[in-house]
C-alpha cells in the first residue's frame, strides 16, 4: 500500500478513535492517536491476517499491552473489516462487545489486556510457543512508554532476550506523556533504547508518523535473526487533533460535543489535504 | 495396617511424577517453573522431557503471562511455583491474564500451608484458596494424598479452562489407595460415615479428620468425614446432605479460616441448610518456623487437635 493510502487509512482510524471516545464519553484518545499510524501499518500492511477468518491458525498475533488505547485498536480493526465501523460509538456502553479494554472475545483481538505490563508476557509466550513448534507466525506487542515502568515488562524482556525470540517485535509508543505528566518527570524510564539493548534486543528508533520509517523499521525487525526486536516509536500524543496534541490532559478524557466537532474538523481538513495530494 | 507402615508421600512428589507419566498422553503439555524445579518436583518432568520444561527464572508474574500466551497457541501449560508466589505474588496476573480470558492454563502450586515448615511465615501460604476461588471460572483443588493428587493432575489436563491445584511439601499418608476410588472435579467423597457430627476436610487435613473420627468413636461419638478436594466448584449436595443428617459441621483446612474451605462450606450452608459450623484452620494468624509435624500440632491441625476442636464444639 502506498504511503498516501496508508495516511488516508490512518486518518480514518483517527476519526474512528475520536468518534468512539466521544460515544463512550470516556476512554483514552491521546495514546490511541499517537499509535494510530502504527495500528494502521500493522493491520493494513505488516501482519499476515484475515479479517474474514480472525482465528486463522497461522496468523500473526498482536497484543495491545497498553490496553487503555483500545479505541485505536478497535478503530483499526473496524476499518480493516473485523466488525462494523458503526459499532465504534458503542465503546464502553453496557451490553456492547467493545469493552473499555481489549477483550479476547472481540473479533481480531488476540489477548485480553489492559493491566499494564501483562500484555508483553502473553506475547512472549505466543512467540515461544511458535518457536517450540517451528511455526512461522510473528508476534507483535505495543507498549506505552509509561507502561515500561512496570517491573513485569523487564521480566518479559529478559526472558525474550535470553530465549532469542526473533519472531517477537516489541514496540514502545514513546509519546513522552503519562497520566501524571511527562514520563521523565514522573519516574523516567529513559534511556528506553539502551535498556532494551541491555536486555539483548535489537533496537530500532523510528518516527511513529512517517510511513517510510515505519515500513523500514518493521522490515529490519523481520530480517533480524537470533534476537527479538524492540522498535522505539517516537510519537506525538494526540496526533492529528489540534487541541489534543502533546497534551497530558487528553490522556484519558473524552471530548464533549463542541470539542468533538473541532476534532472532526481537524481530521476532515487532513483528509482534504490528502485527497488533494492524491490528485496531484 | 500399623501406623508406622503407612506409605507416605508428599503431594508435590505426586505432582512431578504424574506430569512425567502424562507427558506422552498429553503431547501439548508443557511445564513452566520459576527456578524451583527441584522443590516443586517439576524437575522429574524436566529430566524426562527437557524440551518441554521452561524455566522462567525468578519472575512469577511474567511466567503467568508466558503461560497465557502458550495456551493461546495450543499448548497446555502447567505453571509451577510455591503457592505464595503463584497465587500471592502473581495473583493479578492469574486474574487478568488467565482468569479473565478463561485460558486453558493449569497452576500447580506447591509448598502450600504451614507444612512448608522451617522456612517460616514468609513462605507459608495460608491464603491461596481464598485468593484463587474469588476468580470467576477458576477451578480450585487441594488433594489429600498421592492418589488424589495424581487424579487431580489428570483431571486438570482433561478439563478445558483455568485450574489451580494446591500441593504440599511434607510427606503425608496415602489414604485413597483402594479399589473403587473415583475422582471427578467438583465431587466430594464421604470417606467415613457417621451421624453425630460432620467433619469436612481438605488436603492433608483429611487424614487428621479421619484420625479424629477414630478417637471420637472411642467415646461413642459418630463422626462423618467428608473429603472435599475441589473447593471450587464445591460439591454442595454432599455437604448439605451430611449437614441434614448430623446437624453440626466442623471444617478443617491447612489454610486461613477466612476465605478457604470453611468459608465456602459456610456460604453453602447459610444459603441452603443453616447449621452451626466450627472452622478449624489458621485463625487469622501467620505461621512460623518449625518442623511440619510440630506446626501442625501447635495450630491444632493434627488428629488430636481436630478431636479437641470437635469435642469443644459438641
């Protein structure tokens, strides 16, 4: 898929995120928007998956370790055809299958997650299981940069590095903000790249909003043998919605009706720009 | 059979042995441990099937998640550590990464209760049954001897879903080695019939209950002994029927009286057939260092202690 196409899909995914969180009147838009390009690339290009057969045995797996950004995952899954886009506003509603955090019963969701630090361990277990049976699927897991303050992340990293799980790709969405403020002011996990290197990972730093960089990073990860890869994605929290960008206030808050209109106008503007770029 | 010739074996030993014996029959079985293979006895399995034994190092939280992931790609993981670390330290991982998605992960927790002995209170887990039975969909078992422990491991492998099995460190008498013995998840057994009082026991306390029943018999008191291996789902029928017959129930467990077998039995009887109940177990206290036998005696969990408790109750 060409970059322009990916950008359009990512913009749709962002609209879905804002719409879902607005419909829920709660949820986590900031970290969903920062990871929207990553979700888009994973589901529209990188992973071997089939939305018509979500449980396909040899599919690649994805575990959203930073499970609070479920709106981002759900939006990508919806636009990829796992379930209707129209269902996104039912997020977090009583009776909706779109639970506040990823639930394994949702089509396309490979593991329940949301309690921080736990998703990476499940991904490691899947990767180990594949290795034990010489199966070819790859396992991807996305962590928040605040999430890596959890000790379990490093238990999992130690295990994955020691076991040389080169079918595992760990991604850190480094948007530099967590609930209580900038991560380097709360309890700094920096340097993130050097930490994963020390745990025997191949580490790549990449721009989370540049599809050439994203594509190159995943290619390098796939070609890396004998060790797991960690891609540290440098991202902008709230990316795409003017008033949410780089704002800690929008970590876990839903826009009201007025704010929703502004957010959608921002994304409509981007959509028009992308269409224009396509015509040229 | 004279007391000193009774065969004794620790249920952790039964656990390790049965994992090895069932390995061929269950080719998807893999065993995880956290640097305790010699103590949990998964080392027996490792020796025979090194490629199917995964030592996760001293990192129980990650181990639970790795087991979850393995189960999602077709393996049947048996995860092992001491009860303190499997149910205690990793409680939230068991709840959220195994219980909530209802994965086919089995937890073999050894060194439960005060019979850990000399290591003392930090390692004596008297809370694991309480913790595990609060997780929706979790099966919780506490076998009383070698025969039952082996049967429980097999039953766990045949069952689809999360299971927690509690094993002990100390050698305990084999009491179920008789023809006609049948094991089923969720089914209790009347191991001795009586009419004056019901003693409901689990794990190593079943033997103590049987010993107490003999002592009571000498005084003309007829005690019925019910062995509850599966604490969840509880065999309510067997408990209600026995309570209807005797009108008085004593529960005995090597566990806190808060949240364990005693609480489960009380929940059942309060709702179905209220009768007076006395709970014998750890009375909201931590354990301490000492030999297993000395501790069991001090905390009133041996036959004599149970006998005394029943006498006081009647």
